[in-house]
C-alpha cells in the first residue's frame, strides 16, 4: 500500500477532483422554494444591534430607529381581511371590527450598494415577533419563481397567512414580472401582510443611484399608500478601510487551490457564463449547494448585457452564501465594459463588483503564501 507525503508549507491534494458548476442543472421543488424563504446564511445572525451606522451618515441611525419601531408594531395577532385587524397590527391595538390604520404598512429601503440595506432588511425579519413560518424573506427573482412554481392563486394563499414579507433587490427592469409581483403584493396587503423591500432600480432613471419614490410606487400600481421610503446614505461598507482586493492568480494557482480545498468547484469562466444561460437565475442558489469555494480560470470581460445580468445574480447568491471566489485572468473591476457601467444597469454591476471583490478577499487563504 502506497502512501503520500505533503511538503512543508503546502496543502494536501484533495482525494476527489473539484466540483464543477457547469456540470450541474439543479431542479428546485416548490416546497423547497417556500421553506427557504428566510435570510440567507450571510445574514442569518445579523441584528439591528450588529449594524454599525456611519457616524457621518445620520440617515443610517434613523433607519435603524424606524425599522425597530416597525418590527415592534408587527406584534400581536395577524391582520385579516380587507383592511381589518384583530389587534396589534403595526402597533395599533384595535378590536376585530375596527379598520387597519390608513398609514404605511410597508417600508422601502433606498440607498446605494454597500450601505447595509440587506443587513437591515434581514434584521427586520429577525426582529419581527412571529414564528419563522409566519414571515418570509426572498429576492424579487425568487418570489417570481415561487409564483411560477405554485401558480398565482396558490402563492397568494401560501403567503397570506404571513405577518411579514421582505423582498430584497426589487427589480424594475422587467415590466411583466413587475406587474405580476405588484398584483401579488396588492393581494397580500389586502390580507394584512406587512411589506418591506429594497430595490435594484434603474440608475439611468434615478440619477446618481438615488431612488425616485414616485417611479417605484407607480410601478407597483396603487400600493404607494402602503410604503414609507427610508433613504440610507453612505459609502460601500465592504471596502471601508479595507485593503485592496488581491490581484488575480495564475491558472495553476487556482487549479491547485481547487484540488486542495474540499468542496471547491473549478470552472473555466467563459464556459460557466455559457452554462448560466441554460439555468434559470432562480436556481443559481441551488447551483452552489455544498460548494465551499468557487475557483475560476480565465476570467474576462462579459460579452453582452444579458450575460452580465445573469452574472450579477450569481454574484449575489455567492455573496449571500459566503462562498469565497478565487480567480485567474482579468480582475473583477474589469468584468463590465465602460458602456455597461454608464448604462441603465450600472447600479447592479457596481454591486456585483463590490461583492465579488469582497469574496476574492475571502479567498486569499486558499492560496499558500510563498
């Protein structure tokens, strides 16, 4: 029987070859979609108390104050039927026959990428005094896929018993999906469900990334009275005071790290982009099931906008799941062309660069230092 040794200062080669994202075509059953409507692993332990407001940005402290009050107001029995409540909805103690308050039943978190909107949204979910089964958290694309899997009426029925629905990354770039979800939200508000949302609005409409409340509220057709917009100013916390992201590694370094890291995947970047076109974006989370690190060779600028938007979704799911990304080729700040970074989706692209850069920093320990 032979044995192997590992030279000092090097990592042992894993027994099995790395995983491949390109070899995966996940199927996500409807019950899993419902069961996973909770904050993702990165935000599982966040709370309002762990959010660190920038002292130079008072809007951040104000957002925490308002959201804490909003969460406290969701105690008591669930609201029911055409605007009536049993008691306690949004902090109003009312009898069963009394009308629900006419003020906002939802909050919208508006701000640039990296100011902690998802952290605050997940903190609201955690702080809401209800069993996990009575509150839901998901991205816009996950919500649209739930409708596709269950059907509209069954989705309304499934979510109507909830105390709170949190929607991260509310999209406005697909009119059809926007109308679909807008109609769904109207039904849920009628059933007494409180709403909270962040959004990836089109920066070309908004001007320097600022949110135009009238644009969003018009898109969700008549729900304007149910939302209070909270502006959150600030810079990207992911890179505040941190060193620059590591430069790309060589193909050999990436491959060696993939073989030496249990649960790592190894894929050629252009082939991965082709594969993403064959997998619905709502399944990108399942695509990374069990993956401990993503290793990519030959990273290069994405060729077109459709591909770029799919990559944004993958970057979001990797970030949510805290999966480090080790790469060779071009650095992540060169993924998107100057035209893309000046266009209508630039807010999404800058967020993807920010998140991938943070994940690249997390991957540094996968490569032994010389």
